[in-house]
C-alpha cells in the first residue's frame, strides 16, 4: 500500500477572511456531500493547505464536529447529521448590552480605537444566534446612544497621546490650564490615558516637577514627541493614583464631605453612584444626607455647585465657605445683569 503523500502547500496571498467565515464556508462544502479535501478548499477560499487543515482540526476537536476523511472519495464528510456551526446563543438582554457597546463607537469615531472596536463587534455579532425573537436590527431601531465625543481639533492630539503611552515616548505640548490665559510649554512621560466623565486625560510623570500630573487632552495643543524614550514604573497604579479623587483631580488627602439634599436632589442622587464611598441617609422630611470620603478639588466644587439651591454643604467647613463664596459671586453677576 502506497503511503499517502500530502499535496504541497499552495502559496497564496494572506487571507483577510475572518476564521469564523472560513469555517462556515468549509461547513457548507462538507455538508453538500462533495467530499472536499484541503487542496480544493484552499483553492476555493484562496488560503493555504495548512490553514484549511488547522480550521478542520479546530472544528473537529474543539467544536467536536463529526468530520471524517473518506479515503475512497479523497475528501471530508460528516459521519452524523450537522445542521449548523456551534455558535454562542445570547439573550435579548445580552444583545442590548452588545448593541450599546457598538453604539459607543460613535464616541471614538476618528480615533485609533474606532477600527478595533468595530472589528471586535462584527466578529462577536457574526458568531451569535439571536434568541428570544430579538434581532440586532430591531434593537438598533429601539435604542440609541449619544455620548460626548472628541472635537476634531482633539483627534490628532489623542492619536499622538495614544501612541506615546503604548511606546513609552516623552511628549512636549502647550497646555492651557483652568486658570490664566497663557499657554505654557510642558513635557510629560505619559503612563496612562483615561476617560473620566466623558473627558480624556493623560496621566504621567512631569520631569520638570518630578511628580505625577494629569492633563486634559482638550487643553493640549502643538503636541509632539521629543524623541526620548522612558521606562514606565512597574509600581504605577492608576487606581491608587485616583483612589481619593472625586473625578479627574488627584487628591493626596481625603475628607468626609457631607451634603444635605432636598427631596428633589435626593431622588436624583439615589439614581447614581457618584463615588465608591458614597452613603445616603434619609430623614423624616424626605431630605437626604449624602456623605463621601474624597479630596477637596475643583471638580468636587463644580459638582456641588451644579445642585444649586437643592443642596447644602454640611461639612467640612472649608468646602462650605468656598461654595458660599462662589454662590455670592454668581449672585453679584446676576445683579449686574438686572441693573443693565
């Protein structure tokens, strides 16, 4: 008996066809009863002999599909009835979650994240069986997602920042802080790019200050790589860095912050988790005392002011005085407008 010699590997261009799509084509050919072999399937799908063999091995041993080789017909066949490829079956709720993730791509339109997110979504969607009579198309018509997105002027800075974080390259840029009108030239060894409250921030070491700093992408211009490569500290932990922060501003020390919320604000506060340390205590009058263990920073002050007359700072006294001062200044502005 002559030893069966495998046909030579066919040299073709690398395939861009997703593996799941390839396996679906292989399944259709085997199911047709034509006894296809690796050479025939490779020619049909324009991929190598070895790639086809790996796909068939995966289908047979990982998916446990009844694929056998017929020596008489020189091809593959199913030894048992097979109706479809094994796929993930998801519920309507899981489809909703996946759809929301897909809709969220709008926030990253034009950024380096756009194509990978879309590609990942398409691969997941292609491997799913719709269940409970719910389709992706129906859900797309029923749900919408409107996130804040990067302005066109920020896209280039965002792309450069992403590359710098991934390759550990120092950046130089002009930065416009919250106070003051002038830009200052800064340098940064970027460790992390984080999205906080729909705003992107670059966190890293400021060589001139010898300290970890946070910079808003929206306030960075004339961004460029300096050509210097740095080593990212192994002990840097962004979770620990923001541990005491309310939002984007780092706080080394925390204090117990207490707010008295009227019934309207109380209902809104109960619907969201503003901070991991947040606690709510309801009074008989329907008011709520909200407490958090956070650092005092501008973002916390802005949040407190956003409640307007519906919230009163009980503690600490330093924050109470700051908020009272801000409200008095705002009242003066409106009085000037009334006189005009």
